[in-house]
């Protein structure tokens, strides 16, 4: 590149200058020097601009990477917050929600007034203090727990808070269930204790009532009174035995038992109760010598419970039929057929549950005890019933002896 000075040397030959021309030449030389300096400065400026452009590009790249990382981190944290099994709510210093995840929106859904009450209660309460609320909805409602904590890392002038909301419906249900079970266990222990205390004097009363009946004239007025006493004592004894059987872990003692003979003995015990309810007992043994492995006392308790239930469901003047028949070569069946009011179809699956009593005249343990005892004998208990017609309870047992 040629400079102005080089062009100047080519255009002008050396000669002696005049004074005015010397000043002009000096000014022109100064101008050329300034131009050269400006040119160098411009070149330096171009280099600096280029360097700054590179630095700016690098800074922009770093900033873009930082923004992408921040966005990724924000999405990651948002995903974590949304995935939490509890609701997360951030309140501003005025107590208004500024952020909440989906679970929080679900748990605090409803009127703004109720939600604001929850938030205001949380702000008034001490940090980490848990408050419980019942939230009504179309399905019956649910329970939530609300706890507040100050927002960490914020300015001391800002009173923002984080609120954690948890659904505790299942927890409350389990607590109620545990409390109910605890009360039921206590009741069971008391019932078993009372049953033990009652059984011995009750047996003595039955014995003395039987001895008294032997000394009274047959079909006298006193004899009728005594039969009423015997019926009441035997019903009370059945209730005591049901309580003891249900709440005890005593296993059955199996020995060969003639089923028809055992039913006959049970009917003799049931007769005072049948007369009290004015219900006739009809025994129809198609098989008279069927033998099973059984516990006589437990089986008698089953027969007693089924008969008493039939008496309670049957109107005076009707009958209860007890039949014994052979189902196949290895099965003996006992049927209790009453002419009572029957069992509603929707209640059939509930009658063997402990505590269920269709007549509300007992503790609801009789059929549950029957089912347990029959199954302990390797048998099966089933029922067929129709409203207004009656019910048939069938017990099936495996036989061990010949049947006639």
C-alpha cells in the first residue's frame, strides 16, 4: 500500500521552497502524519472489534448453554414437584397462592373461600403445625392434612411460605378401623369372661329346674311355668356357648357319632323352646345309622342355633322339619326346613358374618359359629331361602360308617 508521502515524493522534485510554501508543506506533512495515525488506529479498532465480537459470540454461547441448562433444571424440578405424592403450594407474603402442583389443585379443589380459609389458617398457625380438614365432594368427601414451613433462602422482608397438603383419608380410615378392632377385642375379652362366669351357675339352674320338673304333676300350671323357665335357660345357655365358641381357639374333639341319635337328643332339649314359640318340630330320618367323625357338643350347638333361628322366623302354628338323608355314598346331609318369613336375596351373603342378626334378637354369632363348626368337621353349610316361603339350611358331612 502506498502512503500519501510516497505519492508526494513522486509528484514533487526537490527544490528550494519559499516561506509560504514551507508552512503549507509542514501542514501537509502534519496532515499526512495524522492520517497515518488515524489509519493505524482504525486498524487497531477493527482488530479490537473483531476480538470483542468473538468474545460476545462466546458469551452468547455460554448464555445459551446456561439458559438451556436452567430450562432443563426447571423442567426437572417441575417434574419432581408434580410427581410428589403430596400437594405443594407456595404462598406469597399476602397469603395468596402463587404456585401449586396438580396434587395440590386436586386436594384443594372447590370454592375459593374454602381454599383461602385453609391458606389463612396455615399462615396463622405455627410453622410445622399440622391441621386436618374434611373436604366434601360428590363421593362423600375426603380428609387432608395441611402443614406450613417458611420458604428457605428468601429475603427476610418476604414472608412467603411453602404449604404441604397430604390426603389422609385412608390413614383416618385405618385409625378408625384400629380403634374399632381394639374396642371389639376388649368386648370379646369381656364377653368371654362373662360367659365363663355365667355358664357354671346357668348349668346349675338348668339342673335344678329339671329336678323340679320331675317333682311337679304333669301338665299342671306349675309345670307350664317351669317349661318357660327351662326354655329361657336353654336360650341363654346357647348364647353363652356361642360367645365362648366364637372367641375361643378350642379345636373340636372328633369321635364317631350317630347323627340321627344326636338330633333326637337335641330335639328333646329344643321342645320347651318350640312350645314357647308354638312351633312343631317334625323329624324325618331317611337314614337312621349314618356315622360321622364329630364333636357331639359342638354339633348339638349347631343344631340348637339353626332350630332357634327357625323358631324366631316362624309364625305360631307352623312347623320346623329336620330331615336326615344320603346325598351320595360318602355324604350325609341334615336339613332344617322352616316355614318362616325367609331371607331377602341381598342379605343371603351376609347371614354368616359375625354380628349380623336379621331378627335383631341376638348378638349375631349363631350362624357364624355354625359355619365355623361345620367346616371344622370337614363339612359344608349352605342355605336356600325365599321371602314368605321359608328357609332351608343344609349341613353336609363325610360319613365313616354304613347308612341304612
